[in-house]
C-alpha cells in the first residue's frame, strides 16, 4: 500500500518544490482545504521555518531552517515507507525520457529554416503537429513511471493526471499548455516532478549524474 504523507509535510513540501507560492496554490497542489493550509503555514511562520512576503507578488517560502527541517522529514518519510529503491528506479526511468522531453520542448520553441535554427513562429502547421505528436509519445512513456511512483508515495499521484491534462490541452489547440510558465503546462509539471524526485532522493540538481 502506498504511503500517505502527513498533511503538514505536504504543505512544507509544496513550499520546497515551488520555492515561492501563494496559500491558495498550496491548497490546489496538495488537495488540502484552504483553511487547513493557512493553519499549517502560520504555524510554520511562528516556528521560523517559513516566511511570508507581501507585495505585488505575495506568497510563502521556506527559511534556511525550513529547508533543513524539510530534508529531515523527507528522509524520514522515505525510510518509513521503505521506498527508496523503487523511487530510485522510477527516477532512472524518468531520466531515460527526460532528454527526449527537453528535445521536444526545444523543437517547439525553435525550428530549422534553410539550415538555420530560428524561433518557431508556429507558421508551419506540419512542424507543430509533428512536435505535438512527439509530446504524446513522451507522455505515453512517462505515465507508467508516474504510476510506479504513486504506488509508493501517494503525493506523487497528481503528476500523471496533470501531465495528461496538459498534453490533451495542447492537442486540443491550447498550445500555452506546452511550455508556458506560471500555469500547469507540460514543461512546468515535468520540471516539478523532476525536482520532486531529486528532493525525495536527496540528489542535488547541480550534481545530478555524478557517480
């Protein structure tokens, strides 16, 4: 049976993954009630593990102590769930698809004209159709990885549906869902999944691939 994360940890984990996030976005990401999220965030602030910034962009982020506390809690969760080997296997499978996805995103943003790479102005429907087809192939390849991870830790269960929704939106003509930041575009969710795997396995992104 998959391990169910403590709600308090889910809120802390959302701050770790997003870096800076509004309370309502934490509620959406975790599936927790907004009032419950607010209670946890205010508790984190009082404990010195999170801070709130108000302004043109308002939101929450972890303090250095918060990042340390998160690292301790996620290590304890992985140990309690006895899932490190399986999550690591899923991560290796993810990496096998990651370079393909990066290439697909590059080809969505650029195309070759007269032997030169130029910004894709989306005036070539055949090019865009082919790239979208490749995005679907990427999704077909990563969905089993998402299922494997969700079978170990329920907090991974949202990635498959979110990626599937993004690629479906792209196929239906809403191409912002391919790479646009600040929405749950395919690239946005993919980057978050990658970060979640690195964090869960205590791998520094800058040192990924070493050893």
